[in-house]
C-alpha cells in the first residue's frame, strides 16, 4: 500500500517536473513525463486504459514509450506490454 502510494507520488512528481523541464532547452522533459505516466500506471491499473488511448492516438508518444521502456526494469516492460495499442483488449497475464 505504501509502495503504491510512493510510486504514484513519484510518478506525479516526474510528470510535473517533466512539463517544467520541457520548457527548458534540454530535451529531458518529455521522457520524464513518459516515465512518470508509466510509474502511475504501474501503481494504479485504472490508469492503463488512459495510457493505451494516448499511445493509440499519438504515435510519437507510442514510440517514446517504447524507447523509454527498452531501458526500463521488467515491471515497466509489463506495463508497456499491457498498454500496447496494437494488442487491444489484452489484460494482465
């Protein structure tokens, strides 16, 4: 319970910091936003359909999620597989 809460709070922090950092000249903001959204989806399964819709709507976002996920721990890779828009309707395995 506490781990899920901390993961969600850290995800929100990464999203907010990523939005602020996206306004700077360094290209670090958008990957931080993606990482934050993946952390929120990891802690809260109800957020996964939102991530799936975002990945289906914006292909650039989908590519960025796959890029971030390629270097992520296994837990993140599971979330990325679950939110894959090309595999609509797949649930947790």
